[in-house]
C-alpha cells in the first residue's frame, strides 16, 4: 500500500501527457473539419497546412484546438473518448440486453479468452511434461533443451498465418484450434524453464532423506519434487498466461478473422474507426490484468495452504 | 510408403545414437553437447521429408524441406531485400532506439525513489500486455515504410528494458554504496563504476527479451500495410497466393535472424558479465 500514492501519481502523469498530446496530434484533422464547416482557418488550405508545423497551427488557430478533443475519427482519441467507447460496447449493451451482439466487446473478449485459456492449458501441460522428461532423462535434456531455447527466438508470428492455413486445409473448422496452438507455442517455454528449475530445486540432502525412507522414484516425485516446484510453477504461469494472450491476439490478426479482440483491431483498422481499435486494445489490457491478478491470488492462497511463504 | 519407413527408421536410429552418446562417458564434452541436439533436429527434418513424400502431401499444404531449401537458394535476392527491410531497418533501428531511450529513462527515474516505486508496478503490468495490437495505430501515424515498424518495436521493447534496468540499478546494497562514499565517489562515479556494472546482468536479461520481441513487432506491423517488400508482407501475400515454399523459406530466414540476433546479444552478455555466477564455469 506504501506504493499506492506513487503509482497513482505516475498514472495521473500518463493521463495528463496523453491529454496534452491529443491537441498536436489531432490539430490537422480538426482544422480540416473546421474549414469544411465554413470557418476561416490560418493558413487557409489543407495543402498549405501540411507544410506548417503543428505548433504554429495551434498558435494561429487557438480557438479551434478544442475541436480536436471531440473528433469522430481522431488520430489520437482522448482517454475519455476511449472510456466512452468501452462503455458503449460493453456496459451499455448489457443494459440494453444485447450483451452478446456482434459489436459487443464482451463477446469478442470471451472468444479471445476461450482460445487463450485452451492455449494456456495446452502449453502448460506440454511445458510440465517437457520439464519432467528433461529432469529425468539426460538424452531428452541434451537434445530438447537447445531447441526449446531456439524455438523462442523464432518469431512465431511469422508462422501464425501458416498455422491457420494449414489447419483450415486439414479440415479443422473455425479458428479456435490454430489460435490455441499459437498461444500454446508462446506459453509453454516459460512453464518449461520454470518447472525444470522447480523440479530440480530440492536439495541433495532432501532427496537422500527420501532414499533412506526407501521411497520409490514416483513417491519422491509426488511428495518432494512436485510440491517443491509449485512456487516456480506459479511464477511461470503468470508469464505464460500473458504470453498466451499475446499469441491469441496475434493469431486473430492475419486477414480473414471476424471474431475476437485481434479481429476487432483489424476491422477497426480496415474501416478507419480508431476508437474501435483503442477500445479493443484496452479490453485486451483489462483481460491481461484480470488473468494475471487471478493467478497471483490463487498463488497466494495455494502457497499459504501448503505452508510456504508466498 | 518406403519413404516414410526409411525416415522413421532414421529417426529411431538417430535417437538410439543420442541415447548411447548421452550415456557414454563423453556426454560432458563439447562435441557431444553439440552433436546431440543437431542430430535430433536433423532427424526431425528427415521425418518431415519422409512424411511429405510418403503420404504424398500436396506442396500447397506442406512443402518438403528439400523443396524449401531449393526455393531458398533460388530466391536469395528477394529474401535479402525482405531481410534488410524488416530486420535491419525495422527491427534493429527500433530495438536500438527503444532500448537506448528505456536506458536513459531508467537512469532518470532511478534518481527519485518515489517515481521508481510508482513506475515499477506499472512497467511490469505494461510489459505483460499484448502491445502488438498497437501496430495498426502506429502504422497509420508513421506511414507504411519501415519507420512505423521501428515505432512498433520501440513501444514493445521499451517497458521490458525499462523495468529490468531499474531493477538492476537497485541491485547494489548499502554496504557497497557506503564503500564508494568513503572513496569520496560522486553520483556519476558510483553510477559508472559500481551500479551500472552491477545492473548489467539485469540489463542483458531485458535486452534478450527485447531481441525476441523486436522481430515479432516488426513482422506483425507489416500485416497492417507495408511497401511491397518485407518479411511480413511476403508471408501474408505468399499465404494468399499459395506460394507456400517461399513462405517457409521466409520463416527460415526469420528463424535464422531471430536466433542470430539472440545469440549475438547472449555472446555480448558473456563478454561483458563474465564475472557473474551464471556465466562462470562455462568455458
């Protein structure tokens, strides 16, 4: 709580800078609009204005600068406009009983969330299995580990359109599966690395103690290695879920997608409605925040129940 | 089917060799450490080739590695043009600008404990956000050429780099700073001789994360409009026009560029932070 005031200050500063930036960013569009509505602008034509710097435009037409704060298609919307658009596409739709209409961000957020979660589960299972194989078998460690590292330096987004085309040609309906594969690809690596560390975290003395109890390999795995790896697992899960969300949104970006937050961004770009892009971006940010917070809370709860310092 | 059989046998044989190598007493030598993953990767390629030939998979769905290699060799000029456009102009310039400005910002913020406390949680949060989505906005601000790609990369690498640098700058403990104080070292001397070297492992962590993000940003931004060259452009049009072999060649270039970029940063890290425990003991 000690850092609440600093955080609020920084947030306030960001919003203030944003508000100030709106004026120079939008002044050209605003003046074009004012000119069309018949008012005199200095310099008079849009071509002449292009050669003038935004600061001079703002000084010469100070009475028109405020128009830039209420444009329908701004280059940079104000935080208030983004908030209004968010409310219009979520809360207001719920109030009107159309929470799942095609324009509602709740629907698109839900579609993105579904793919993210299935990719997250797939990636986590793969990561944990890979970690167990790596910890227990030297040959897998030697042959798999370098490729696991290299796989993360390959930009998956290059593969994303390929995965979508491949799966549609193999007869997979819809985009759910390819999106989940992309997000699983991004999310398995942090889990793998974290679990390898976690499974190897018990000290030799602890492993030896279990041997004196004549514990079998499975028993020492279930009773010592697995519990010891839980804190590591949660730390990597938090990274993994954020990566999975990025993967899903990237999977929704290549042309042709119609549903999901990434598709809303794409459609907003094609139809020239920046407010829709910003609203979708903020929904994605809120989604990421909720997912990470949820994992953080469950980490605290579970670690406390297990008697570990969280 | 014979192709498939041969490929499967080769893969199993390679695995058997790997098992033998890993169990032999040479398993800790450098050569074996290199051979085992190479053999594994190579056997996967053979398996892919065998699958494509054995099951007669159409090259429109999945071309064989040999076809991709041929396309790669035949279209090096196109690939080079795309490489300069996306990697050298878009990703690298954005990476340099983003990391440098994050570094400067971190040093500025670090002077105020209040700002550090406020910015670290926000920076950590922003670093977890799907920032790639900002690409269409930046493309509409900065135009279709590489400047907009560099801008996307700047935004993507800024926060991971900032957070890591700020954390690294807090790494020194009171005792070490007191020692510098007894030497009558000022702020700048303490910064350059003690705190920046101590922050290096963290900064390189940030630089490595940023290296993988930079390529992602540059390629995704090209999906939203680019001149008629660039890796993202070639991939999205190649998928549309079914020249899948060229797309795979492009993916191969992306993989090479990504691994090479990351490897270069890791090599510099090893040279700069040779004193750090994680780097010692590796000949």
